[in-house]
């Protein structure tokens, strides 16, 4: 539903809205060919990476769970080692 469904429809997808409990089986059996479901870590934990190994990230509405905002004055006050720890991949 909503904006993601509109985007996928404009890209030519036949959008099917179904309960989340049915998505994995529908994808595994070929009832659907793709899904917009959860974050990468949620998808991997549920095993989606075994049946659909190609992911697009960031998703249409997936929020990155490691973003944060800090005031510049506070950032500038951090020691170099702490800044490096936050910026490390």
C-alpha cells in the first residue's frame, strides 16, 4: 500500500498486498517474484537471502538503522579516536 506500491506499479510491477506471514512462502514458491519487506538484517534473519539473494538497499522506505545526528559543537569536541570509531566502516 501507499507510496512504495505506487512506485513499484509505475515501474511495471503487479503489486500484491498480503500479510507478512505469507510473503516468504509466496516468494519461495514463485507466487510472487520480488518483495519489499523489512531491512536487510531482518530479511537475512528470516532467510530471504537464501531464496532471493539480490537485494537493493537502501529500499524505497527502509531507514538506515545506524544514522544519527549530533550538533557540530559536540562533534568537534569529541577526541579523534572517538570520531574515528564512529566513522569506521
